[in-house]
C-alpha cells in the first residue's frame, strides 16, 4: 500500500475504512433507488391494467345493456382487478345489471327493474 501524505498506520486504516463506508452507503442508496423504481413501475403497470379492464368492462356493458347508470360506473371505479375480471367473465350470462353486480354494497342505488 502506498502511503498518501504522512499518516500513521492507524490513521491510514481509518481513512480506508471511511472510504469503504462511503462506497457501501452509495451502494445501499443505489440499491434502494433501483428497488423503489421497480416498485413504481410495477404499480404503474398494475394501475394501467386495471384501468384497461375497467374500460373493457364498461364498453361490454354498454353494448349489452345500453348506457350504464352512475351506480354501475361507481362500482366499476371502486373495484379491484379480481372483481373486474369476475364481472367481465359473467357479462355474457348476466340477465341484468343488478344480477351482474349483486350482491350490491349498501351505498349502491340501482333502479328498480
């Protein structure tokens, strides 16, 4: 090891250890940033897929039952991906909007059929 400046062996060890600690901290920051970026990309992908599923379901509902009432749009907007997939799978056999979306939450207000 080449001595830089006039340091004692103990000072040189402290200097080396500080450099290693700084490099480790930089590595940890870079890793955390990469992990955060990956989580953000995954979340964005999930949100995009869910929005696409909502649009497809609304389009299918409009083709099958005509204009969708506000309570249907609200249900679709609040639904998770699994529920959207379930509703989309049932659309071909549903007799009405209320049969497709039942049981309805207490705050949903479907028209009487």
